């Protein structure tokens, strides 16, 4: 934090996320050091509530614990949700009461995800393909029995067992780039599905013979 303190002025970058079913707030600080813009990840902060006032108090305490002055905040970078950017009780509004010179900016990463989401939902083949992948994930992972069949078939084909990943709802760029499974340098939801396509097909077909309430579309079976 010495560099941030030496810089004098800094910006706050925060986002609320759900990790392992626990609401958390990520906090980063942006500042200038030696004429170069830098960012420092501060940490994750757990919270039971996500109302604007609660998140404001959380950020206020976190910044205070770093011995940084609120009056030196010149930038606020959050997503566009009402909790963060609402005109009345949003976090940005509440923080501007303490740091009136701070400029709120809608996170460019979040804007990119919104643009990708809007684009993808307008392309029918892509929308249908992603919907089928998500439906197959729901079908296989909703039942311990079907998951066991899925794992069993994999074990017969390859000693390394991998699991399917649910596609991110809000971060569409992560549909392709999602995680780093073994032997996949940048493998994600779609790449992993492509690798496991044969296993998915075998697992769903095995379960179809035991279930009457399974609907089949082409080679895909969805409950």
C-alpha cells in the first residue's frame, strides 16, 4: 500500500461475485506510480447482503483498514447494476458523498460481456448450440446417478476424469475461455464439451433406456 499512499490519488475497482455460494466483493485499487498506471488487487470480502448501503460500508471499512483517505479517491469503477450505480442508494452515489471529486465509470469488462451477450443471442445457431450444451450439463449434473454413469464411461476411455462446466450467464467471454483443465492451456466450457462429446452422448443414451421422460433432439437428450 506504500505505492498507493505515495501516489496520493487513486481509484476504486469493485465487483460483487458469488464464489462457492458465498457472496463476496472483490476490491482493487488503481493508481499512478513512476508515471505508469498500475492496479493492485486487495482481496475478497465476504458479505451476507448485497444492498448498496451494506456494500458501501464494506468498502469504506476495507479502504479505512488500508489507512487510505477517502478524499483522495478520484475514480470509481463498478458494473451497471442498480446496487452499484443507482442514483439514490447505489454504492457510487454513497461514495461520492465522501469523495465528491470521484468520477464513476461503468466497468469496460462488464460492458464487453453485455455486448457479447447481446450479439450471441441474435445469432440463432450459436444461441441454440450454447443452450444445448447448458441443457446437457443440467441433465447430467442434476442427478448423482447420471453423473456416476458419465464418470464411469470416462474412466473406461481415459484415466483422467474431467467434469462438464456450467456456462457463465453474465460473462459470455468465459463460454470459451473458462478455467484451465489439465492438458488444456486455455480450455473452457465449449472446448471441454467438445473433448467430452462422445462421453456425453454415451451417458445420455444409457440413461434414455431407463427414463421415459427424456426428450431427444438429434444426438442430444434433454430431460
